[in-house]
């Protein structure tokens, strides 16, 4: 068991994404049904492991390596959460709205926790703090509006309600994109956290 734990050190994110790719491939080949819940677990697991890996970054790891890690794995793990197949009979507008809202919750949480934990070392990039503080101030309102518009659309699927929902989703997508962007910039620009006490 210790050998397995040792082997997985520093590889958990890659391992999670590799299993997810195998799972999706097996589903497309007809070995099993594609489950949104399973894909969400893989995607969020990869994000959690990535977050832990960045937090425990080895001082010997180059900035280019950390950038490659963030730019390769963050988008892939988010795709696993947000782009799984929509089951027959489900309204794509509702499914995508619910996925986008959950994705925003997860990305906001990851970004804000990371920014707070590294606020001092990120002082050289004040735009990251500004973006984080803006999401802290407005993010809950955006999420509440998105949920409210989703509920209104589910109750009455009119073009007006769909337009309102689309607007709420656009706001969340822009904020998610900005948070991901600053996460990637921050991974490169920050010095790894000190392990000395």
C-alpha cells in the first residue's frame, strides 16, 4: 500500500484525468453508459488534486512546468465537468445552466481560496487581488441570479425567460474565464510557498 501511495505522489491529477479519458472512451465504445455524475467526480477530483499540487509546489519545479500543468489540466478537468452528454429527454438549456452554475461555484471557490492563501506572494500582480475581491463582492449575487433565472425558465420556458437565463449564464462564464486566466497567470508569477517554519 505504501508503494502505491509513494507512486501516486505528484501524479494524482494526471492519474485522475487518465482514468476519466478511459471512462469516456469506454462509454463511446459502448462498454457502459456515460454518467454526468461520474464525469463531475473526475473533473472536480482533478481540480482538487491540481489545487493541492500548486499549493505544495516544489521550489525546484520551473515556472514553465507549473504553467504547462495549469494550462493543460485546468481546462481539461473543467471540460469533464461541463461537457458530458445530455441525457435524452433533458432540456439542454436547463442542463447547461445547472452545469455552468455548479462550475462557477467550484472555480470561484478554487480561485478565491488560492488567492487568499497566496495573497502576499501575489502582491506583484495586483490585478489578481482586484479580480478576486470583485468575485467575492459580486459572485454570490451572480450565482443567486443564475439559480433564480434557471428556476424561472424551468417553470415557464418563454423566449424572455431564456434570454434572461442566457444573460445570467454569460456573466458566470465571463467570471469563470477571468478566474481561470488569473489562476494560470498566478501559477507562473508567484514564488512557490515556503516549506520552512
